[in-house]
C-alpha cells in the first residue's frame, strides 16, 4: 500500500499517517472499558491498538509547550498588516466616482421604521467650498428588504446634515463612518441657468411649484392613523 506519511528526524514514532488516510478508509479511534481500538468504517471489523506514552516537553521553568516567535516574523507580520490596510484604502478610493468625495455617517444613529431622520455627516471640503451636492440614491442595509433612501440634497459646510428615509419594516442602524454616498462640487456639477433653454427652465419652475404646493398641503393635513413615513429631527 502506498500512503502519505509524515516523518520527523529523531521522532519516537516511526511515521504518522495523516487525517486524509483516516478519512479515506473511514478509520475511527474508539476508547472504552475494553481498551482502545481502530474501527474500519461500517464493516464491523476492528483491531486493538497500544497507546504510547511520552513525557511532555517543558522549558527550564517547568512550563509545558514553550513557544518562541522570531523577531523577523513579528516585523514581517506588521508589514503585511500595513500593506493590507494601504491596499484596502487604495481600492476604496479607486471606486470613487469622478470628482467626488465620500459622505459618511458622523456618529452611529438608529432610524425607526418608516421614518425620515436628519442625520449629521462628515466629508472632505475644498478650500473655500461652502456647500456640496449629493445625488439621490436607494440603498439596502444588510438585507435586501432593509431599504433606505436619500433625496437630492445640498450639504452645508457649517451644518453638514442630510435626510435619510428608512423605507423598511425594521429600525435602521447606520454605523459611524459608514459611507452613504458621494458629494460633488455644485459649481461644477450642477447646470447653470445660462446653460439651459427657456423651455427647460419653465419645466423646472413648474415642477418646483408643484412640489412646493404638495409639501404645503401635506403640512396642513391632520395626522391620521394611517401608516406612513414619519419625520423626526
């Protein structure tokens, strides 16, 4: 029989069979009052074995299993950790949309189900930049049914907050440092009045007027028992 075995110089045992061998032939080691036996699968056959006793390895103080770590290994381990962190950081920045910066949750916050909450965020600002623009987005959190949404919004540098809508049936917990989206420089990203036609401008004004009227009407409505989106500060 050809087997794969482990042989170590000056070892008390002539050779050691690996676990692959035991798995292949379905060998089981069974200990009971009659002694120790190796059972061969479900054949009903077994053979007695003798257990070999060996004195434990101890250090000069009598402690068992003294382990030493080479200094070079520690240094290499630290280098590997640093390299992995640097690679992860480069990978994250590589995924950034062009000319944007990340918008992150300032501190951990929980948003109840079907609720809109104004939360504080943190981001990176250019020198002299007073505000930033963030595109609307739908995101899932942990599971696909845990949906939350962010509308198009301007972020004020002096009071960086955005509204997040929890559309799911469960409370939404956003961790501090979690990325919510990406911010653009509005002066470069948004269209300017001189760049749009009169028809486009009229359409924008009509839409804004409609939204304003809907918001005003909604604010004047009396609260009902009907489930909807609640708003909290």
